[in-house]
């Protein structure tokens, strides 16, 4: 009996270590089959493009296909819920973005809690927005525009890519912090919104940077400022809004998430590979083409960033009395 007991005590630590060992081995082997990246918005937009770029990088680095699957609808909630309900095994990921932080306050009833149910994996990029005016607006600088808007409350129309989109939130934050009343006019995407801005049907728009440089250079639209805290490499001549409206900062951002309870080893592996991509010159150049500036960091740092964004945009949703379309 004593011998058997001694043998059991010798084996017990090894048996107890088996679950941890198997999880570690699972993470080391991951991925062993194709991985889905859910883009909760339509093909062709920033979410879709970013998902495909980072998916291609991960495919090359990890030897398995990372396939982008578009699941648009309900402001990104349909695709997000699909990831929340997926198996937490690293084979279904979410390309997270601004509406994920906004929707927590914008929608009264969701079947999930984004911060609780999605594990942060890695930030990918931050994309500046540019405050654009139709040339008919008599303002050449941001302070001049603020004076004009205050003199014409409720008469200046502001286009956006849709309720709860990053351009919409940037505009509502400007209303809140600058003390103006720009009237929101939502569109189904940035393309239609830009078309009406060019035509003069609306007067102002906070637009993401891809595809707008030619309109600025040709004089068809007037750029006043960028929404990020600092000047951007793409349009270094433009000052930040925050130089005139203290504390203002807004940006479109993209990052990777996974279902809660996804093994930490898999999350850490994906985080390392994504950060390696953000440091790679070729990958950086591809992301820069869509205005992307690297948003590097650990999973916990990305989680803190999402939490801060959620609190920030909840205040703006309340101030603006926003309701989902």
C-alpha cells in the first residue's frame, strides 16, 4: 500500500499538468485548418480590406488559409454575434472596429456584451479622418467654420457613412465639443455621402482618408483639419481638430477579436504575428495605402483601448440622442 501511494504521489503532478500541456501543444500547433475572419460589413470597405490584408499576412506566416467572410447587417451586430457564438478555438475571428464600441450604447438590447464576450487579440491600424467642406461654405479655416456654424445653427448639413459609423461619431463629437449644431444626414457608405458633398447637397463631412486626396488637390472639396491627435503622414499640412477644439480626437480603427475563452496561447500567437506584420515594410506600405497607421500592442492594451472607446462614444450617443437606423 505504501509503495502504491508513493507511486501515486509521484504521478499526480504529471497528471495535473496534462491539461495545461495539451492546451500549450494545441496553441503551438494552431492553426491546423483554415480560419475564418468575420468582417461584419459589406465587401469593399475598410473593414473588408483590412481583414483581407491581415488575413493574407497570417496565411503566409502560419501556413493555413485565413479567409474573410462578410456578414453585414444591423450596424455590424450580425457578424459580431456570429463570432460571439462561435467555438472559442481560434478558428473564427472578428475584425473589430468603431461601431463595436458605439453599438454598446446605441442599441438598447443586444444578445451579447462586446467587452465581455469578445476577447481582444490585437490592434491593427488607426485611420485618420479629414474634415471636408463643400467650397460654397464661406470658411477657410476651422475657427472660421465654427463661427459660421454657430451663426447658422441647424442649417449646416453633415453627411456620414451611416448612423454609428466612425465619420458620424467624429461629427457628433465635434458638435458636442465645439458647441455647434450640424444636422446629420446618413448615407449607406462613404461613396454616396461624398457624391452629395461634391454636389453641394450637404456642406460638411468627416471622411476617412482613402480616395479623397484628388478631391482636395483639385479644389473640389476643402480640407480643414484631421481628426487624430497629431498630424498624419498622408496629409501633413492639415492641423488636428484638437489644435482648435481642445481634447478632440477621433479615428477609424481596426483590430482583431476572438470569442471569449479562446486559449491564451492562441491569442498570444496571433498577437505576435499581427504585430510582426505591422513592423514589416511591405505590409506597412499596404496598410498606409488605405491611410492606416499601426495600432500595435498586447491583447490587454487593445482591450483597454476598446474599453476607453466604449465609454467615450457612449457619452456622444447620449448627447446626440442617437437611435439606430
